[in-house]
């Protein structure tokens, strides 16, 4: 009589099934943006966070997401730490969801959007009125890189200036995209020469306008 070999059926692999300690340990090796994106993916797709960004409801984090994010206070997020091709594919929904998942409005002090050339600025609405944000780099370029991008970033001036105006009490350093600086529109000039002068002083704004960086 022939004996049939028994085959052991294993459950499908699922990262959410890993122990929280293992997830947290693996995530500790990731750059901050990658860690936030992983935490986001383990709860819900970016599109599910639209109402969170608009302040209408909360999306509860999964246990796996909480383990990946580590329960720490996120004070800096620099997208230069991830691959440029990945950064260039991120949408407003992606960036807005990341800001929501790390509670950026209340805690984030430094945000650098290097390589995020696909966003229009709508995903940054969650930052409106933040009292924490001090350094806001919207140049879309990394350190020592050419500020003139081709094609130009998709970020739009009007939603961006509305956000910046709401941050005047906290901002200490702002880097704007070259494409917006070159336009020198009336709203942009008003922001630079009126709002910023009132808070930071005339001499400092004049100096910084020549540098393309705004304190």
C-alpha cells in the first residue's frame, strides 16, 4: 500500500501578521519618509486619508502601523532621504496622508520636499496654522543641486501662499521653488515684502530676496 506524503499548508505571508517588535525593529533601519510611507500603507491607501487632511474625520491606525511609526514625536521629515524616482511619483494624497499619520501640524518642525515635483500643494493643507513648523523647504531640490528644474514642479503659487500666510507666526526659514520666485507675482511680492517684513524686519528680507531663501 502506497503512502501519500502529507503536505503542510502554510498561511499566506502577511507583514501585518509579524510581531510588533519585529516590525518596529525592521522599520528602525528605514529613512523617516520610507518609515512613514510604510506605516501609511499598513493602515489604508493614501486616498482614504482625504477627509483626515480636510479635518473631517480620523482613520484609526492599525497595530502594524503603530509599531512601524514607533510612537515617537516626528519633528523632521526630509524627502531627500528617499529615492528621487519614488519622490517624484508621490501625489498630494500621498504627502497629505503622511503628514496626517505623523501629526505634522502639531509636531513637525522641519519639512523638506526634495524631489516631490508632482504635488500641487493641496496635500500640504494640513499644515495650515501650524505653530510648530519652522523650516519649510519647497525648493524641490537637494543640497548643492541646480534650483532650475526641467520640467518645472507642479506646485501652484496660490494654495502655497495661502498656507505660508497661515504659518507666519512660526516660520523661521523658507525655501521657495525657483519657478515661483521667477514669476514675482503681486501675491508673492506682498508675502515677501509685507507679511515677512512685518515679522522678520526689513533688512533681513532684502538680504534674503537676493539669496532666494526666506527667513
